[in-house]
C-alpha cells in the first residue's frame, strides 16, 4: 500500500486534516471546530482520535501513515517545536510537536499557518515549479510565507515572510503588532470593513457591527461607489506592499490567497496595476501575480509537505 | 604552492583587483582607473595585463590562479554572463564573462557589484557565520544583496536585494528608476546633499555645487543644526527601510556599508532607534545591525568568493 502523511491545519475556528500521498494526492479530508478554550492538551487528544477515525474510514491502516505536519496560528520556536504564543487560541508555551508525537506515535513537523499555506501553494498550487514564491494570505490579518526551491525560508527566528507588517504608512492606523500603518492595517479584511464603516457604507440587516468584508466586496461588485473606492484603496496598498516585497525578493511568483482573494478581478485589476507601477521593471517583468489555487486546503497540503520533508521524502 | 583566485571589483571610477586564498587571505591587491569610455574590449584587455603583472610582482605564478570572480556596476544576465546595461559606464550588451575567460584563460564568475560586496561581508566581514545576511551599501545610490547560508540569493532575474528601490514615500522625489519616493531618494548620499542644499546648508569653498555628503556629515558632527536634521532624517528613512526589509526577510545580520556608513554613530544611533521602533520585536530581537567591516575591499573579497564557488571550493 502507498504511504501517506497526515497534514493538519489548525485555525482559530476550525481544524482541517487530510491524508496526503507523496505527490499531493488527497486520500481523505476532514474538518471540525478547534475549541481552543478546552486547552491544548484536550485539543490535541481529540485531534488524535479524529484523525485515526478518519484514516480508518478511508481504509488507511495507521502503519501506512509515515508522519504528520501541522500549521498553527502561533509564534513557534521551531527547533524545539514549542508554541510560544497563539494569541487567537489564548495558548502560551505549548510543546505541540512533542505532544502530537506522543498521541500519534509518528514523527511530527510544525510551523506557523501562513508558512504551511505558502508551502502548499508552492508545492502543488499556484506556485508549482517556481524557484521562488512569495505567498500572501489576506484575511483578518495579512500573513505570508516565502518558499525557495521548494523549501520554506524561515529566517533567523521563523518570522520571514511577515509581509503584513511592512510599515507602509508611518503615521497610519495602529496595528495589532503595536506599530502603525502596517500593510495589515491597510489591506486586510479588517481594514476594508473599518474604512467602509467609517465612510458610511450601508450595513446589512444586522446593523453596522455585522458588516463584513464580503458585504463590502458584494456592494463594490454591484457598483456602490464608496464600497468600490474602499476596495480599490485596499488593493492599491496591497500592490504597493507586494511591489516593495518583490523589489527585495525578486520572486518568480506571488500567490495571493485567503478569503479576500476570492473577489477576483475586483481585487486583482487594481492590485496588478499598482504592483506594475511600483515594482522595478526588471522585477515586474519576471514576476507572475496570481490568485491561490488551493483555497482553504493550502494549509493542509503544506502541512503534509512539511511531513514528507520531515521523513526525508 | 597554495592556490588563489582573482577577485575583481569594477566600479564606475576605479577597478580594484586582488589575489585571494581559499580562506580569504589577501595575497596582493591593486587599483587603477576604470576608463569606461575606452569601451569594454579595451578595459578588459588592460585589466588582464594589470592582473598578470600584479601576480608576477607578488611572486604568484599564473598556474596558481584557479579562476576569477568579478562584480560589475551593471544589470547582468547571469546564465550567459552578459552585461545587459551598465549605466555609469555607458555599456550595453557586453559578454563580460566570455571576454574575461578569453583574456585570462581561467573560469570566470560574474555578478553585480552590490551582490559581490554583500557576499564579501557575509564571507569574511561583518556577516561572517550568520545564516542570513542583508547587506546594504550607501553611496550615490543605495544597493543591496542577500546571502543565505553563504550563497547569494539572486531571485528570478538577479534583482534580489534591491533595497534602494523600496517605495517608502509614494508621492516623494523622482528616482533614477523612474518611480517616486524609493529609499534611494531618501537615504543615499545624493539625497543628503539634495536636502542640505535645499535647506541652505552653507557650502564649501567650491560653492553649492561642490557640497558633498561628507561635508554635510562633517557639519553635522560639528553641531550644525540643519545638517544634523538632514542626516537624522536620512538615517530615519533608512531605519524604516531596513525594518521593512527585516520584517520580510528576518535576517540574522544587517550589514550597512558604503561611504556614508563611515559616519559612525552620527548615522547609526538614529538609524538603530528607528529600526527598533519599526521592526517587529521578534524580528528586531534576533537581528544585529552592524557597520561593514571590509570597507572598500568588500567587492574584491566577494568577487574572490564567487570565483571559489565557481571552481567548486
């Protein structure tokens, strides 16, 4: 029987897991609520029960599973496999790699979620075959990861690719990182909603508090002038941020993923225009800007790839 | 006899060359005017005569020279070893690697000058031993290079590390690249002189046209308030640019070189303050910001390292 690995993508809300073959073949997949409030021990214990049941249902004996990879919404100390802090989960100092190895009885690789998603897109998604890939994920925040020659580039303290914290507007809005005017304050879903509310974009039935980035994009698609302006501004800031990153990294491909990337041309047309205007011609000419291909599964595939790399394949 | 290689650093004004051992031992060194107006054929022909004479004077037989590396003030197509454009020299479409191999009868590696300097500093200079080094050169422009695990990271079209063209002030001064508000327009020697003139900093005997960045730094060191303001502003912009680059690359070391870096604390104190203020704490904590160690010789050593890598050492 062909060997597989387990790819686990832990989010603030849901956990997704899949069994994946050496060339990215998806054998089984499942998702369930994270329930971070139960604490890391219990979340990991339940995770083990879930994935073993998933393997059994898929007719995959546990012996066929070579190892596991996992992406976490957290700052990690990679050499020790310890979560230093997972803000959305309210966890600190959790030895996730060791605990997962204990419950799964397999070798386990860990990384942060943005890195896992970047590796997934570079492996079998929109960045496949490229020597250098910058992957950006637009959501509540703006995350990123860098893949060179098929491997994650992590930097000195596993922070490489944090494009969300490019300081683009020195005296801009405060950012969750404690600084001001980071790309994340200008081009995330949160920023789109904030600007739309500020400019009085009409709210859905639930009142102003219920307005989502999806609502703003829907209004923009229907031609609402203020919603359109808000979306185009966010896209322009993102174009500037990606141009800055590209002038430095000269990547072959920039993959844009996350919920907002599903807006298609509404986002990509102004984004690409600003990117081409701001990037050096010799950089822009050799760079492909493209939507992500794997959608919400990028993290599972990337985690699986981490597992294959961990077990030496 | 121990083998050596030839490191050649071609500048707009001078050419520097050295014979360098496998651990960076400098056996001989020489410099002479570039005379780019003579055209590439003649410059390369004279270069060969010079370096052979240098080897002879140093008692190094030509057989001991394993190969040569060279850094050029140019955009290059690396796979073919062709200079596509060297603006300062007025050259276009020059197959420098092939021509150098012809006159030297040795294997030759080529790269741009900023990359060569970065590799030199990472090899035996201020970045020695670090896994990831970003090297920035402050001069007429702002150049840069990135070294991961001892090897240059060049990106998709040999443009990686072009930190001088980080767009930091979207509606700022026009840049030589055709864009606006690049770091180079805010923190180069050219920018310092421009701002000092604009604010009426008293000129040296030669009149306003003779004012140099060195003059402005000298005045600032003597306490001239406007000169000091100009220097501090340039340092702050550089701090912002380095923080942006560091948030993306998470480098272990950032090496700051070039003429301006010789200003010492006058530059580094405000630079470091702004860098620490703008970089993510987890990035800044693991990043050392340091002046270059090799001064004007970084390019020769880096070119020599390219040669060693070319001949497989």
